[in-house]
């Protein structure tokens, strides 16, 4: 059994062929999928998907790119939306993206802090997007952890080894996407080789970042098997064992799913 810990089922081309997409995933051993919120207006679509598909769970949150358009969203709003369905099991994705800076840094930071407060209030994991913002992301998360327990998942990790181990030191889980399989990602692969198995999750981030040998195609949850195969070889354990370990890590972080 494999769990895709991060995908976007409300995005095309998956959203217009969800029955087939989810069926392919289930047939390839992906038992559960976590579809991720990035903006408020698409959340109703996520709720509809959760009602229709037993194997799909969801999150509520505002992507850092969208922070400028959601300045009015505070932690009370996030908590209120999370409570709309008991299959909403995570907060996010939220965080900092200083590579593109589609939203001002202050707006991103303010939004991130609201999500952290909501995560603490609900005791649900915060799903963190971080790009070109290692120092700022770590400073915010480490301060939050010191004040109160916080469940952290760093999604689609592509950062430095130093950053990874600083995150591990504050209790974060780290998720590998198809990026780790890319031929130019040798340094990232070396980092994942050293990340402890008990902190590792896997994801697609579909429809983005299809793994080798499908790079360049629209990604989908069934393709996660290529990332799991790559990681199992990297860590010198069986495909089955890596699948089971990452699944159990998901349950430890998000709770058992039914």
C-alpha cells in the first residue's frame, strides 16, 4: 500500500477524468490520496471530491503564491473550514516561496503564521511549501515548535542537506516527490539517502513534477510508484518495505484512515 501525500485533484487534466485517474491509482496500489488546497475558491470542489471518493482525503490552506489575494483569511477562518468535513486532515499548503515572489514576503509570512496557529489549534499537521526561503522557513517553524507542539510536513523537499537535518531536529517529516528521480537531482538524492526512514513520506504533487521515466508528462497519483522504486533502490530496501514504511509514517502524522 502506498499513500500519495500531496496531489491536486482539482487541477486539470485530472479534474475532468477523476474516475479514471483514481481507478488507475488504486489499481497500482495507491490506497489513499491527500488532495491539497491552495486557494479558498477551490475548496468547495475539494469537499465534493471527498464526498464522492472514499479513498481521498483533503486539506485546507492558502498557497504562498496566493497570499496577496487572501489577506483576510485568518486562523479562525482556516479552523472553520477544516471543521466542514472530518476528511480534512491537514492545514495547507502554506509557507514561503521567495523564488517567484508572486506575493509580497510580508503577506506570505503573515499567512504562514495564521496557518501555523490554525495547525496548533486543530492539532492537524501543517503542510509546508518552501522555496528559496530556507532560513526564514526554519526560523518561523523552530520558534513555533518551541512555544507549542506542532506537526510539520515539508512537502516536495528540494532544499539543502543542512536544511533537511535542521528540520528533522525540530520533528518535521519530509516528503519526496518525482524531483528526486531527475537526472540533475543527484545532490537531492544524496540528501534523501541520509534522511531517516521513519521521517520519510512520498508524494506526486500531481499534475506537476512527473518522475522519471515520465518526466514532462502531466503527473498523476499512479506515477508515484516510480518515485517509490527509485527511493527503495537508493535506500537499499525492497519496494514493499519502503511502501509500508512511508504509509505508516503518514498514519503517525495524520492519523489512521478508514
